């Protein structure tokens, strides 16, 4: 893979001795750190069907990562032991994504959170609730309608479903509204090189910025680690085909205050 492709998809990964860590594994040797790339298609479909069936999978049914508040730069990754692991980055394969919207009449400062949204949209297109209707023409989606004078009263988010190393089911990474521009640029850079988002290993780090009031906040900064080889692409496409119906039906509406500010 050329250096130009590396740079186009985000922060370039320096090549290591003996070929470069960012180069894809050979087609005969899939990356064993991602077992979904080595599992046979019929076995994968059976596991997903047996465990999920026709149930409506929710974002809250899988492990979920949030952008920390106050300019934090460490992710809290759930573990089997119960104590979260703090990490500077989250690395995995994005297998599906959504851009939902949510609106609360009462702002978080007054309500304290814990309430469902008055209006929400699973796909950022049609809102259900009060006021409901087309998100494209909704005045609450306009910038400057937030109660603090900036941003949108109806918040737009991007939820990434990522398969991490040694995992079979994805986690849900909730990217805050302040991270949307970074995510859009990353996906467009991949598209500009003819690369699908699920054909690469992606790394998410956290940057820090300040608003006009001097308050720090965290932003998600995506970059490409490496491209998948042909065999891995075939495997991940089978995986996505098997699990996407459940993820597409998943409810991803956030809790009040998740993106307060």
C-alpha cells in the first residue's frame, strides 16, 4: 500500500522494520487477532443466529464507549473482570454505522438526565415524537437553536459498531456532535481512494479542543492502521452480511446528557 493511501485516510502509520506494520497480512494468513476474519461463514451465521435470533438488538445490549467529558483523552473499555481498561486508542474494524438524532425539550442542566428524548430519529432522516417529521427541514436541527446559543437543539451523533481484537460481537462507539466533522472527513478520504470503511482497521484516539467560552471538550480522531487483504475482505463482508440486519434494527437513541453541553 502506498504512502499516499495511508495519509489520505488519516494519520499515516510509520513503517516498521521488515515490511511495515500498516501493510495487510498475506491472503493465506489472516490476522489472528481478529477471529471474525478466520471463522467460517456457516459457523459465523450459526453463532449470530443462535445468540441474536430475530430479537431487536439495542446499542445498549453491546458494550458501549462514550467520548469522555471535560477534555479527557482516555477511553474506558469494558472488560470481563468488570473494571474498565483505560486506553489512549480504540482499534478495530467498523462493520456498521448510524447517524441518529435526539431532542429533549428540557435541557440537561434542568432535568439532570435520565429521560428519553421527546423526539428521535434512528437514521437522522425522519423524527418520531414531538415535533417529529423530516429532520432536513426541522428548525430544531438548525445551528444556533441550542439553549446555550450554539449548536443544534436536536443533536446529531454518529454511532460506530466496531469489532475489536479477540472479539466476535461489535461494541458501539458513540461519537459526539463535535466529532462529526472528523468522522466525515475520514470516511470521505477512504471513499476518495475507493476504500470501503469496513475494509480497513481503524484507530480512534481522543483530541482536545475548546469552545468559545474556553471550556475543554474531547473529539474523536480517526485514522487508518492498515487495509485488509483480499481474504480478510471476503471474511468481513460475510460477517457484515450476517450481523447487519440486527444492527440495522438496533435502537441507538442516547440517554439525556450523553452529549450535554
